[in-house]
C-alpha cells in the first residue's frame, strides 16, 4: 500500500456475477447481532449465536488480511473481552494463541460468544488501516462497518451462511449493496451465503444523503456522509452516471449486477493512514475522501469509480486458486496482479476513450504519466509476476503501486497487439471473455497455467509477449506497440513549458496540500515569487490545489496560461508562531525542458496503422 497522502485505489476481489440472494437462517448459520446504540468507550459489542459444530475444539478467526488490501493488518487486534458461553449461559474457557485466533473447547457445549470491537479511524495502535478497509463509530452521526472488522469464522465453517442483525437509531440509514430483510426502522437484517460474501459487503450508517441512478436494469446507489453536512450525493451521481453508461455499453448493453452502491465517507481531518481512495467490492465500492462539495468531489469520484467499477470485468470471474479460496490467516498471493489491478486500471481509461468521455490526446497523456511514474519510481526490470507473488514481503511491498502504472500499460500493450494480430477483429476484452467462459466464479486457474491459457485463446506472439515482458525482466516495448496505432513514442525530447520556479515539492500531511521542501535550485521565476522553504501551496491563479488534485490543477493552469500573464501563487507561511497567507506574484514564463516518455499522434501514420487504431478505439 502506498504510504503518502494521495488517492489510492485498492480492490477487494469477489467472485460472483449476480446480485446476492437472501439465505434463510438455519442450524448451520452464523447469527450475529450488533446494537449501534450500545456504543461505550468507543467500542461496540458483538454477539454471535454459534452454528452447530462437530469438532472437539472450536477455533475462531478474525482475518489477518482481506483480499485486495495487499497488506497484513491483523484485524483481531481490535477485539477485546472475548467470552464464550454454553446454552445455559455458563462461561467456557477460551485460549488466545495469537492475535487473530481464539480456541474454545469442548466445541459441543459452545452456544454463544461475545466480544467488543474498537474502531480503526482514530486508533492509537500501530500499522494504521487504510480507511476504506476500516471502521468508525460516532453514535450521533455515523458508523462505518467494514464487515471484516467485526465478524469472524470458525475453522472448517467459512462457507456456511451468515445472518447479520444490526439494531440502530431510526435516524440512521444503512447504505450497502445488501438487501435488508427486515422492514422495521430500528433493525436491519442481512443474509449472505458465506464468509467471502460477508467480507465483500461493507455497510455505512449515517443520516441519509443518497441518490439513485438507473443504468439498464441495474439500480445504482450513491450514498455520502459529509462531516460538513454538505449535500453531495446528487451531484456525484450525475458525475458517475456517464461512467456507468459507458460500462453498460462496453459490456454489451447491460450491467452484470442488479444493484451497485457507491458508499462515500468524507473526512474533516487527515486520515491516519495518510491516504485517500477506495476499496472495491463485487457490488459496491467504499470511498474515503476529503470533505468537499459534491461538485468538487464529483470528478475525483468519477475517475476512481471508473477503476473500481470495472472490476466487474476483471477479476470477478477470473481468479487464481489463491484468491478463489482465500486464506484469511496465512494469505498466499497470486502472480497475476497485472490482470486483477493492471487490466482493470487500463480498462477504466480505455472505456472512457472508446465511449467518447475522453479523447485520444487525453488518453495518451494519462499513459505518458504512467510510463514516467513506472520508470522513475519503480523497478522497471523487476518481473511483474515475481513482484505480485511476493508483494507482502518487505522487499517487494514498495513496488505494489506499479500495478496501477506498469500493470495498466501491460493491458494496453496486449490490447493493441491483439488488434494488430487479428486485423482489428479481437482485443483484450475478447480474451477476458474466453477466460471467463473457461473458468468462471466457481473454478480457479493455477498461476502457472494462465499464460498458456491466454496463448491458446489468442496467438503465440501473445504468449511470447507475456513471458518476455510480464514474467521476464525486459521493459515494455513502447515504441513498437504505440507504432502499431500510429503514435510516436520518444524517451526524451526538447520542449517549452511553464515553470513553477524549479522548486522541490512534497506532501504536507497537516493541511492535505503540497509544500516546498527545497529552494536551492530555484530559478528566476521562483526568486521573483519569493518562495521560502516550508511554504504550503494553496492555489495558483484562483485554482485550488489540494494534494488530491495538485497535478490536475497545475495542468489546468498551464492549458490557459500565456507567456507574460500574471501568475499568482497563494501560500501559507509560518511566521513566528502564526500562519500567514501570502500572495506571491510573477509573470508566467516558458522555459526549455527535457520532456520524457512523450506520446504524440504521428501525422505520417500509414493506412495500416490508422486501421488498427480505428479498430482499437471502436470508431
């Protein structure tokens, strides 16, 4: 997981294509109850009526890790006062061999367990949990219930059904993709088929700020909790609607879900994980974002949502054994993060291009940024399959962020090469569809078989590409691949660009903005502006520059700037013990720069190249 105050997108991989069905409670059902009104000392009490078990000992687990976070979190450390009882209410001894496991014996006597759960958003424990994977309690306003923070399972009983009963104040509305089976206003009941489905189903309770969008036959919920009580759901729904329509068109005219929920929680302080972003689920995605208006959040949510929602393409019905039967206590990683995250990230941008939400110039700019980030921040000669398999280790965890950079570029290269080899007839989507038909939600592939499977569905050249550039150490062949669609790639070229002053920048976690960390190389523009180290950049020419949109804001300024125009940079500066707001002024100035990894349409592209481009873009 990236450890910076920036937008981060992760995915909880789930394995179903249809909406969850209600499951009736029975003797094999876990029956959980939480009373939100009973919050005490910032902890909630959880009670479980235990399903029947034949084992001599009942071994209860909270997850060490959940799929999609790619980080060990040890959710059991947030539990306390764990107790077990027989049917008469007599307490049964419990041992606690590690922080995620409780052992109760004899299991035949066990009827009920109780424990208390601390929330994660304001915890003082180390190893802070990324907020979209965590929990928060405020009896007067909100409860964030990521289900893996509250509910566990017994060894050998992970696939049994669950009934979740949540007692709540009537003014709180539960936003989730699950269907409430209880019509009462003071209690919700949710039934799911297994622990995998349960951990795939977050719930947020808050005073309702919701909007619904109908996309084909699917109902899409947008639910927002704002600390500033800003009514944002309607504006955000308008922004995500076009992405959902693009997804529907791309997938053949309808969505493979009946209900989907965008659940958005806004923070009025810096997240303890130092990251904003989202966690993806089969039928929903949970967002943690800075508190802002719907108009401000809408574009931000749309781009994250474009990635999160397209997990309905990969990997909902294509997954390795390590994911199909995920081990919550001793997790093993698959080699193919390029498929789960990379192809999803590529698809999120590609579909917007194909459906006319962006143009080719914008798309190429996004890919150019990914090439630069991949080659300057990550190890470009590290085999992607090796990084994926070992991503939980200290050595390879820092390389995880490359799944959204090089992983997406792998998807792009495969798609373009497939269009070229097939004379425009097939692309990456067709291969994904073929893999879905071979495997599907109930059948996992073996990591070592995937490249052969893809080659069998396509061409020997595609198999060779995967072995050379994905499991091999060779950097991606951008000049060759972009040349197939009449786009020129240059590692470096001379250009003119507007300068901010040649200053070094870094995150300011206190304000959520960018601060100046070094002015030793400052040029004449920076000297005229009068920057000082520690200045926090708030805006440029009236364009707000929070960290989450700093790059986009600077790009917006450059698009309209002309040489000699007035340039006004607003900074916050510490003077003594007080923070002063300063307006720094200079003239916009073009300077000579070396642009790296440049992508531009080739005006001399031949007919063959243009035909592949046309087929790839669907135009």
